[in-house]
């Protein structure tokens, strides 16, 4: 298994192929095509099955759901080790990679989903295509989301709705965003019908092929925010901004991160979002500075800090590549998007006063690239622990500590 949820396979003629839907050790037939100079494709028949093979669901986004859960965890750890081996110099000593921390829930863990709407039903796109596979339900969605999914279909989808975003919380409340090709005013009555049917709040966003919420979102009916517990804190979440979709697993990671952080005068939290990590550091540092580019997340963070009575967390709105950080920091924490840290940010981290760096990542390949670069700049990888925030998929979350 290699990064991206595919298996590296040896073909009969000696060439290598990248195969979706396999398990290491199996003998399979696959439908292959040359892409980017590499034979790639998916399993069409299993000739010699692994004992870890289980019946898969129809969900096209669950690329590991054909593998037993204990084996998924083993494979994710192997992928992290492989990524480090590829990124670090050959002579470098590999850090120990801990066993993957399992998710508290293997199914029904997601508190946000984004299905496409086709012919009055919901489904998800097949990988690398625009083709949508229609589903009766989503097995990794939370129970409140599955109930809202059914309720919306029973009422019938309004014309022009191309996608929906459904977010829930532990209290069973649900927010919905209608991503639609028609203007917002066309959905006002429909939004109020959904609220009367039990949805807590409904928003609208114009459909944009470049991605949802490219032009923001507009509230149509009900509430705009919900409260969700993340570790030690109840934080506000919206339907249109990012928050970890597996709050139970994320809460455990945030608590362990706080234990790794130590204590001191100043901590800087980069890519802070709404402040979940910053708030977990607040009792251990005199000042915590949270840097975040998304202004809606900053507004929610400032509001939550006030509600929680946390006065020593200060939010800064802006791109971390353009702001000054790290001069007085004893600790820096980073939780960047999938693309990882830019060279400018890695250079600024290394030029900072910090002696401790905690790097949280959702992408093993870019994380390995970044920690290898930081290692060449004088940092030592002291601890690596993978966490499973996304069971049944290839994604793995990483919590790592680097020291000078």
C-alpha cells in the first residue's frame, strides 16, 4: 500500500502498476490504462484473496472499506513509514512511528457530508470523474445526518439544487446548505419548510464548478451556527467553514497535543481555524497567538473565546506567509491544509525563537516532505503518532513533535 489508497503491484511483464481496491499480498486482475507514464487502474477480480478482505459498501469515496479495520490501521502506519523513507536522506535514522490510534467509531463518525443531488437523490462522484453513484444512505455519516438525508428526500429536493452540505452535532441538531444553480430567493420557502421539518438552519450557496462556497454562503432560515464539543471545549461550527469532521477522534488528539506542548510564556498557532488547538494551549501559556486566513473562522474564534472566558488567546486574520510570527514564541503549532507548509513558512519557522514545533497533518506525503526539510534545518523529529480520523478511507492524521 502506498500513499493515496492504492497498492503498488507487479505486473506479469515486470512493470509496476498502481491498483485501487486491492490488499497487499493478493493476486488480482485489474483494468489498467497508462496515465502519467504509469499503469493505473482498479481491481476487477480477486484471484487469491487476503484474509483481511471484507464485503465493501457501495460508497465510492470509501477506498479502504474492503479491508478489515485492524488491517486498515496497520496499512496506514506502513504508508507513513514509507513516506518518511522516501523523504528523508538515505543515511538518516528513521523516527519511531507509533501504532495508529483508532477512531472511537468505525462507522457513523462524520458530522459533515457533501453529497451531489441527482434526479431527486443523493450520491457521491466516482474518483476522478463527474459520474455520481446514487446511494440510499451514507454509512460513515452520523445518525442525525442520515435522518436529515432521509427527511430531505421525503420532502423532495427543490429544483436547481446541485449539491447539499449537511452538518450535525452531538446534540442531534443539523445545518444544511443548498448549493444551487438558481438564486437564493428561489429557495426561501423551501428553506423554511426544512426548518419546520426539524432542520436547525438552512443556508444557500451559488453553484460554482471550481468548488462550493467560492462566493460564500447566505443564511435562508433558522440558525447559522451549532455548538460541537472538541476535546475540552464546546465550539461553534457553521455549515460552510472547515471543522474536523470526526469530533470524537479530534478531541482526543487535541488533548494529547496539549500534553506534548509543555508550558511557557508565548505559543503561536498557525492555520488556527476557529481556535480548537489555541484554546487547548491557553491554560499552559501566558499568551497564545492564533493565525488564520479565513475571517469567518476568526470571528467564530473570537466569539467562542469570549463565551469560554479565555482572555489570553489573540486571533490574527491573514495568510501566515504574509504575517510576522515566531519572534517570541517558545512553541509553534501548525495544522496546515493538505498541501502542507510552503517553503516561506518552513523558513520562517526555522528563523523563529521556538524550540518546540508540533505539526498536525492530514497528508502523509506533504508532512514527510516538510519534516524532512525541517530536519535539514536543525529540527529533530522526536515523536510521530498517526490517528485515524477517517475510517474506511486511506486518509490518516498525524501528530508529530519536533525539537531543536
